[in-house]
C-alpha cells in the first residue's frame, strides 16, 4: 500500500517511524538474558546500535521543531511560550505517570510517590524540546550553533571538574542524589544512577538542535546531490571527531557525554542523507509506508508500547506472567533463545504497528 503522506518531508517521517520501531524492539526482548549484541546497550563506555536509538528520537524531535517553525514563528511571545511550555510539561508528565502506572503493586498496595522515578525517556524529550524551542526562537540557526558548542563544552568541563567518568563517582549522579534523592532514581545498574539525569539532559538538548540544524540546511539548500553530500560529509566529520574526542572524554550513553552526542548526531546525519537521497530525490516508496504509519503517532505509540508491557507483565497465565508465557511457552520451544527473544520483540513491535495502522486509516492522530 502506498504511503498516505504527500509531504516532501517523507524522509523525515520515515526516519521518525524507523526510530520508533527500533526503540520498541530493543525495549521488549523476550528475555533480557538472550539478546543479539547490537540490541544490547554498551555496559559503560562505547556504544552499540541500541545506544543510538534514543538520541535519534531526540534528533527527529529537532527535525519536527524546524518543520513547525513557520507556525511557531507566527505566534507572539506570550502564545509561543504558553504553547512550548505546555507541550514540554505535558510530555514530561506523561513520562512520569508512565513510571507510576499502574499505581498499585500486584498485591494491591498503592505505589507511593516517594518511590517513583522522576526522570526518564519522555521526561528528557519534554525538557529537551522545551529548551531547544526557546533557543531557536530567540537565537535562530546561529543561536542553535552557539548553544550546542556551549552545552557540549560546558558539560565536559562540569563532569571533569566535579567528579569522574565512573558509575559511582560522576557529577550526574551526585546532582541527582542531591536534588531527587535515591528513591526517585533508576537503580537498574546496581546503585541509584539515572541515565536520564538532570545534568545529562543539557548535552541531550544538542541532539534536538542537531535535527533542527539538519532540516534548516535542507530547507536552505534544497534537496540536491550537493546538499546530501554535505550532510554525509558533516556526519562523517562528526563521527570522526567523536572518536577522537573519546580519548579524553569517553563516548558513554548513560552519562550522555559530549562525544556521544557528536557521534550520535553524526550517524543521524548520515542516515538522514541516505533517506533524503533515496526517498525525496529518487522517489523510493517501497516499504516507506510501514515507517510512515509509525511516524504519525510516534509519542502516543511509544506510550502505548510501555503500557502494554506493564499489562503483559501483570497478567498471569498459571504461575507465569503473560509476557514470560509468550516467550517461554509460545516461542522458545520452536527455536533457540536468542532468536525467540528477537521474534518476541519483533512481534510486539508489529502489534503496536497494527494499532498505528488502524489509527492512520481512521485519521486519528494524537499530538502531545
């Protein structure tokens, strides 16, 4: 079926949908102990394909921000501030309540606010969108470039000055412990440490600004071989710079180091250039509808995928959760653990896609 969009920005819509599809796959393996290497986060320093997913999400937020600039630019300051603050706070609140959901433990005990994680994926998206929108409103392209340099270099200085690059001794954890408290932080790494912490949100803003600047470039230069080559060259330069910077400031997703930001933006620029060339310039349409559907309700489907996992874990089949039963009883007997785990994630992503497809057919688009 052909894509329903007629936008010249189909490549950006596909990039957004591709990012969501991969995010769901890496977040829902059948077993966390049986995953192919590219679908696992790097233990600490370094990065894998999985570590590029979240910054890509932020990158496409920046792309969308540039595309909505005409509408935002027409607003006076009061309306603009009300609009972007409302959206940023709404996205943050949705993320917070997703972590609190379903508000009661399996044995019926109310989950107290004191134990709910405050920061997270949607929370970071909301904050980064808000800050980036303010930067581009009042600074434009030059402001975005200046803010990016200041945030990346300033963050490097703060982590070097007030801690180290270890899990226990970094400045990100120190600030979160002081402001949020251990009970409001992620503990999946064995100690209270939030990979979406307060301080590390600052360099993450640059991922959004990177998407904004990439689309600004395309709008200024047009879709041409020259502009695509420039994006490819910029992407390659970013990746090389990041790996050189890695010697002094390690590429680290959980700390969201400046070198990691530059590396992720570099790969996003390369992918965007390929998509612009293949889709916008060469007219490729085969397979684009699948990702275009995902790209039209991105945040809503991401939230739905999170709620769905909670439901599958809570529902019981005998002495097992439905989540575990589907993996261990429905898939694992037919193949080896790693493939079964991947097929579970793929199947769950496809189930989410069906919801997005039905919404698209009925022209239901949820905007946060």
